[in-house]
C-alpha cells in the first residue's frame, strides 16, 4: 500500500525555493515560476500543461503564478512594479490578482500572484483584523484595488484588505514569538508590499519607492527599511530591527504555546467588529454588490450575474462570490471566471460547475442540478447559463457550485516541520492506496531522517486561514486521496490554504499562563484556589497558582492542558466574583537569558480613554513598530500583567501613554511590584494623552499628543535622559468623621494613595470632580482636549461666587508646627513646577523663607488659592498662588467632608486626617532631550544600521 513501492510513483524535491531560510517573511519577492495554488494537483494540472486560458496567455516565465495578458487601457494606469505611468494604450494585466505592468517591466516581476502566495509562506501566521475603517490612499493586498470603501487592517502588521478579500488574505503576519512550530534564532526581513509613507526612498538606489496610485514598493515590518521590489534582492536577508533594535523585544526571546488561542487573544486585542469571512462580498468585476441574502440584478441584457459557491461550507453559510459574464459565454469561459473569483489558477479541466436548486441553498448541500463542466461540446452547455432565459433580466441570479472532478492520483507537497533542511518541500504522488503512514515512510529518506524510525514522525495537516492557523495530526491509516477529496468538497479555497507537514512525534509539554484579575484583594493562595474552584471549577491536576498578587486581587495560573486553558479563559471572562467581573489574559514567557547584551526593551502602556481618545491608533502603531507582546492596553487588566511579563527582564524602560492620572496609576503599580522585578527601577517616559498633562510638560514631552509620528516618539524615548522625581504617600484616615448636618460622606477605612504631581483640597478638586462626573455620564463627548478644557471653564464659571471658607474647615500641620491658613478656597500641595495645564502656581519670585523648588529635593510646596478668579489669573500668568509652607511631612485635619484630588483623580473625602510623607525611593523618569536627533526620525529615512542613543545620566 505504500506509495513509494508503487510502479510509476515518484517523488522529487522542491528545489531552489527562494523562501528557503526565510521562515517569517511574507510571499517571497523573487519566487519561482507559476505553481498550482493548492497542496495537491491532479495529473496535467501543473504549470504549462493543458490548453492555455483563453485570452490569458502567460507572457513571462519568471512571473510567480501570474496569468498575464495584454489589455487595452481605457483610463490612466500605473505600473505596479516601477509605479510609473503606462504610456500608450496597451498594458500587461494579471487576470487573477489585477497586477498591471509595463511590457518592459514584465521580466523583472517577482511579486507573487495572490493565487500562489499561500504556497510560498514558510511559517504561516494568522492576522489580527480590526474593525472596519476608512483608510485613505491604501490598497488591498489581495485584489490590489484601492480601499475607497471601508476596509480592514491587521492590528499587528501593515496588511490592508477589503472585507470580502479577508478569506483570501495570505496568512503571512509577523511571527512575534516562538510557539514550538519551526522556531528559529536568526531573524530575517519580513517584507510587506505597498502602502508606503509618502516620500519613502529606496534603501538601495535612494530613489522614491512609494506610490499613491498603486500597490508598489516593499517595506520590512521589523526594521522599517524600504525598497523597490527589484532592489530588495540586493539587501542582506538578515534583519537587525533598525533604529529601534535596542527597544524591540526579539521574537526569539518570547515563548507562547498558543495552540487553542487566536492571535487576538495572544496579543490581548479586543475582539474586532469586522464581518465574518464572506459577508459583504462584491462582484469580481466591480458591478453590483453581492453577498449573503442579497439579490443581484443584471445591469445589461447582454450580461448576467451568477452566484458562485466553492464548496459545501459556503453553501451552508450562504457565502458566495458574484460574477458577471456575457449571456452567450461558453461554459469554459464561465468556469474560468468562477475559478478566478476564488483565486484558483489550476487547470479548469479538473473542475466543473453544478447548478444549485433552491433546496440546496436552504441547506441541503447534497442536492445538485445538472453538471456544467468545462470542455462540454453540447450546444446548450456551450452557451452561458442564462441563454435559456435571455429576455428575463430581473430574475434572481442562478447559483452554481464549483466541484473538483474525481482524481485517481495527485501530486502532494510535504513540508518538513523543522528548519535547516536544505529544501523547502518534497513533492510526491499519492494514490488511493496512500496513507499518512506510507507518505511519511516515503518522505523521510528524501529528508535524510530515515534512520530515526517511522514512529518518531507524524503527518500534520495545517489550515492556513487568514484569521487562525489550525493544525490537525492525521491518523496513520488516514487515506490521503480521500482526505484531499473531502477538503475540496468542503471548500476549494480551503484546499488552496491547506498544507501538509511531516513533524517529529515529540510530546510537547503544554504550559499556558493565564492572568486572572478582578478577584477580592488580600486573600491567600489557598483562598484564591478555592475561590476559582468554586467560580469556574478548575481542575486541580491541571491548574496551579504560580503567582499571587494579593494587594491587586490577581493571580497567574499555570495550565498544563491546552483544552483546559481555553475552557478557563472563556469561562473566566464571563464570570463575576462578589459582583465584580473577572479579567482573563493569555500571557507569554520572556526568555530573559536569550536577550541580546545591549537589548533594553520598552514596556508600553496605553490608556485609550485618556484625553482625546487617540489611544486606539497609538495601540495599533506601537504594536506594528515593536513586538505586540510588549504593548499593553490599560483598560484590559491594568498595568500588572505588563510588569509580570517583564518581571525577569534585567533592564527595561516604560512608556506610559495617558494623562497624569494614568501615569500615577502605572507608577503606583510599579511601586507595589518593585520588589518582584529583576529591574527594580525602570525609567518611565510619558506620551501625554490627557487634558492637563503637567508631568509631561515638566519632562518636556509637551502639552499633549497631537498626532506626531509614533516612530519619532520612540526615538525620543530612546534618546531621553533619566531624572529623579519625588514620590509621596498620602494616608487617608477618616475615623474622626463627624455626624453633623454638613457631612456628605460616610467614614471610610484607612487607605493609601500615591502622588507625583500635586494634591488639591477644595475648589480645584471640586472642579476636577465635576469634570470627572460629566465624563463618566457621557464619555463619547470627551474626545478632544479643547472640549475637555471647555468643560472645566463652564464648571468654574458656575462657582465664581463661592465664599472663602476652606481655612475654617481644616487644620494644617507642617512637621510638628501648626500653620495658620489665610482666607482661601483651595489648598494645593505641589511637587512639580506645573499645575492646571502648565501654570506656575508657586511663582518665580525669590523668597528667603523658602528654598527654590525642585521635583527631586524631597520637599513639597503648599499654596493657597482664593477662588475661581484667582485660579484663572494664575493660569493666565497674571498672578501666582499664596505661598503657605514647604516641607517633607504634612498632617491635614479635615473638620468636614471636602473634595480632594491627587494627580487629577478626584473624590469626596470624609472628615479625618490626611498624612503626606515621602514614599521611599524616588522614581526614575525620562526627560526628553533638548537637542534634535542627528538623523531624521521617520522610517522612510532611517537606515537599518542606525545607532542607538546613549543612556543619559541621572539627575
């Protein structure tokens, strides 16, 4: 039964594959000649066999998979290779992927056709498609047409596609971690075609390589180097991560066994609202749209629109592609158009069209009408399916399904599941007697592994979907020919995205780290285990608690079973404990011992709700510029998961994207995690997204983010200098709460908050509280910094007539000395020379009673304001506050409830004591360097060998 023992059966090596040694790149630029689109092809279905496609004569043997033909141009057109205008009336067009070229450029075309791109990927990695959006001057990577209508993009790489092209997108996303499948240590360029920034120049010839008219040029998605597709062959294949190499977490240093999790879960990306594959699909020639449940009408009496399905799965889901053909078209022409709609370039002689009656569309996939196969000589079949009803132009389009004809043998590509083999794949012929066992037996000698024995290997089927890559181990006695026939019956598109690997039968010890947050704080590990057993019924033999963060109410679970990890992940997300919903995150392991010596990865926290709500775009940008495993969304678990992932990294930095409150949140988490970190004092940079951004102003990061290039932001972080900033602890003890009629807040248990910027009591805290409550009620209105400041102004105008009475509602003690308060309405403790969006509340005048303030002197300045008018004058630079005291220890006694705010986070504090004191070690912050970078800081001008800036001295 072994295929190798059969007469006439032969196997050969897939040699000369240009993708050899490039396990993570997108479809190779410079791939070989046209090849079948699927993992197997029938006899005579290979390149150059059978009759050539009508009107689609291959013009270039070097063109990888394209079906080029000469066409007459009716509108201005540009070449997709050189991006120059095509003069004259003739151009060269690929009928499948719409690649357009000069005839003179045809011999240089190395970009593969979308029909063969999946077969050129060494390691398939699924994409993370986000919600639909408008992307101006972007082009679809599948059909190469402009994204004039809403399109989707991958949240991890620069892939842009139409929603209906998503099922045909190549699974060639960046490989950001090791998952046990074809892991590697060397890192090569990951090229992505087109959609380059304006002004991009080729790294080789230094000429412009971008285009706003077509999909042209290539860019490495790790180092950012850009080039013409032809020039890219002259660059060294190894990628050094470019200018950001010291900040990027190398993929070889991250491990995540993600067998049962999608990439959206692995990268902690919120589930997108993108449509399911197949929804909203358009006609392949741009005519009336078609899709599930839609009716398509013919626009001309000489043409008709047909619904085309590619298998039983498409019929069940009612996902089809609509094609428009002449009513008098021959069956061969209609079949070719239908195959091109699904990016299938195999010989049409191996397929036929079958009509689907109404019962089949309702779910009976076994029902089929008359077969309409290519090559039929009957008069009726030689005409289009609408020739019988030519006068009827408003009828519902006919539905047809593409079926593969039975094959007695096929040529199958078998890929080795380990690297450094010397060949990309092995091709062999399978027959009805071929099984998974016989195929492995025949392949091993060709790969030089026959001495290790058959039991050490297995055959793995891999479905390279654009959204998820699925692996299935085939049984030894699985008939391969029947398996291929079953896949084609299900979906021809799925067949083109299926690959077979021969892999070692080693047992991979499953280990998945699950972060669970939202638990009650202050519990022991045993109590947390019992709580999780009760809430989600975790299995004791498979699940163990590896880390406990009692103060934050979070644990990290080690799960020794992929199925159990998936069950727990989905169940925890839908579970609440004591009325609080739980948070579940899949966390990677950073292999800190493999980090390069000069690597200082950047841990990025982004708060998408801060300020102008620009965090969503920054999240996507930083995921693409860095490793997405080092970018964390603060609304999804807070800062604790990020610090846990980086806990063993010996040296790293932190970038916080948010307002002053967000920065304080991260610094508080850092203070609590400091003793668990291998780098206990990481320097923290700020990208100000809030309304005031006072700490960002002091550290020269500006008054607020206004759309600067994220790459320039990262370069500035790398070149920033480290400085020290005091950190303060505020103990809130409300045990002396009064019960008078003026008390509006109940007594609270003692708690501790941390402060970096300022603490306000009275009128300024009351304005912050009003703003906070208004934003909580209608968050959708607070999308711009200008609007937010307008809300502050309106709240202030309503309180202009307030009387000064705060000095009678509290007592202040500096050190051991009682301080007499003047008549004020607000009392503010400041640590930095910026308050209320950049105002200097202390003032610049010299005063012999006090020392000159600094943010690292271990002293706080106490200032009073008399009301809203005084605050406005301070912010306008007309006055300064009333200087009251300076010291390192303060005790405030509130005689009645009063509004309090710390670093922009307000609340109503009950009567009692507030004790402010230094919080141990100072925090290391990054201050933006004054000098401009020596080089331009845009990816289009930065070479891959740019040197990192040196570490600044601490102040």
